C-alpha cells in the first residue's frame, strides 16, 4: 500500500515562474517510464495580507527544495523549484526539470523554503539539503511570509515490489515575528484612527538554516538551527494608514511582520495618530512595549482601547500557529507547541480510520534528550512509535514523533514524550474519528 502523504504548508502570495534549469542527481538522470515523479500537494485557503494566518498556500507561490538520500549517503538533487500545476492537473511539481523517485530503496530528506522574493539563497556546499542561508532584503512593503520546512519520503521494497510515496509531507514554519494591532474605543463615533506607525523596525536580515537531512533515517529530519542576523538600517513604516472611525467593538487594523531578534529589540516603539471629534488637529501617542526582543513564529498582539482621556494598551504573546483549514480531506501531520506549565498536552484526531503511519512535531521543548512511549486510553490501536531511544533536541528545534496505527473508530490512546530522566513533558492524545 502506498504511503499517502499530504504537504501542509503556509506561505505568502509571491509570483512564481520557471526561471532556471535545475540539476538532477546522477542516480536519477537515467529516467524510465516506470519512475514516479516527485510532487508536493499544498492546501489553499484565503489569506490576510501576505502574513499567513490560516494555513494558506497560494497557487502563485513557488517552493525551493533540495534533497539528500540519507540511506545511501549521496545528494539526490540540488536546489530546485517546484510550482503549482507545472505540467500536471494538480500539485506542485518540478518546474524546469522533473524530479523522480529512485527505483531502489532510499530515504530522501528534503529541506525547503518559500517566499524569499527579495533576496538571495546560499545553499550548503556540497550537500545542499544540509543547510541554506536566506538573505532577505527590505521586507517592509512586500511583507512576504518567509517560511522553511523539512520532510522525508521513503522508497521501500517488499519482495520485487517497490512502495513509492505519493506526495511529500512538509510543515512550514514562519521565519519572522508577527505584530497584530486590534483597536476599539469606550466611546463610539468620537475617535478616528489615522495611522499605526512602527518606529525603527528591522525588516531585513539573514536567516541561517541547518538540518540533519544527511543523517536522519529512522525519524524525519529536523531543522537543527534557524538563526537570524538582523540587517540594517532600520525603517519606520505605517502598518496602517487611512481613516477608521473607531467603534466599541474590537477590530484588527494591522498585521505586520518583522525580523525577530531574541537578544535585541526588533523595533523601538509604535505611534498612534488619531483625531478626536471636536478637536481640529491630529493627536499622537507613542507606546514602547516592554518585550521587543521578538521570537520566530510568534505573534505579539496589542489590544488598543481609546477613550476621550486616555489610551489603554494590553500586550499579549501567543504562538503564531496556522488555524486548521476546513476544506481538506486528510492532513496526517500536526504541529504542537510546548509551553511550560500550560501547553503540555495536545490532541490529534486522525483524518481517517484506516491504518497508516502519522507524524507529529512538537516545538518549544527545553533542550534535552527525548523519546516516545505508547500510553493508555480507550483503545490499543497504536502499534509502534518512534523514536524509542533518547534523541537529543536542541533549543528552538522541533521533536518529531511518528506512530503507526491500525484501523479503528471512536477510540483514543496517548503517546508520552519523556526526557532521559523518565519525566513526561508532553502527552499527546491520538483520537480515532
């Protein structure tokens, strides 16, 4: 039975085109009609501006991917572009040169990025999939949602029969930080918002990604490091500009992405420009948040409340996680974020009752060694988990767990994520539909 995998991704609107002739590795240069082409199958939904808030992958967006055969320790193909419906009825396919699965057992690991439309990419040499440095130019006006991901496809052999993946499963992560501004007033029809200005913000920089695509075989690969070097100069930019009559109901007026910098401020402050009824001039208010050392894939929400005398601002921080789309059939990969003391459990409802292997990615765990164990529940349909041996996880890296299930319905069973001292840090409940 073929492993049926879908490619859950999020990305921003970026015009894609086939621009270059990519190199295909020697072990797949001699093609035959028996070979199956490698493809990706993103999911599309409506987005808000360029920042992806709902699991969107626009059909105009390209994916840049490099691949390494970790089982046979050889480059599989160098950086190549995949675009939507290049020469088939659906999916993302090799743009200028088709890419094919090998006709022998292999573990192909993929490293990819999307939406670097103003900048350059320098792949690791000679093993492309081991890492890439993305130099992003000024992103203040374009607001492209730069993202990155890893994935894996296994070609296996049973007797004389090859089992070849249908599509590659990759979950993209946001590389930038997202600032969201919600506005309301205690007095209706008295205040008009004119601008939300971000002062001295970082909109450019270099993101260095490294992966274990050369060595990961038992479990799916991970991005072992994703480190920003912020660019300069900083810029002052209007996240919102217009005429908005502030109401007593909270309304989001701006989303804006900036380069995160964990050890220095990603911006200085933001300024509100507004007018009060009966006052014949624009007024301004500048707010300097306490937390301006921002993190990747994190949403910083500022709830702004006007009245006739004061402005109240409440800041909150949440993981920037895509909401689950509602217009798809199967998504066998899920991501969770561990938050000490609160976010220590998660529930993954399987997309179907059929047998199969699924993966879950857990980010935010403290740097340590972890393994997975089968727990209890109302059923016993989980037959195997991986990894069962202690696996080192670096800070800011994801821990990926795979589990194999038998066909069943209406049951649940847990998978326990334990550190090397045997302490359970995360409990995942797997539920059958």
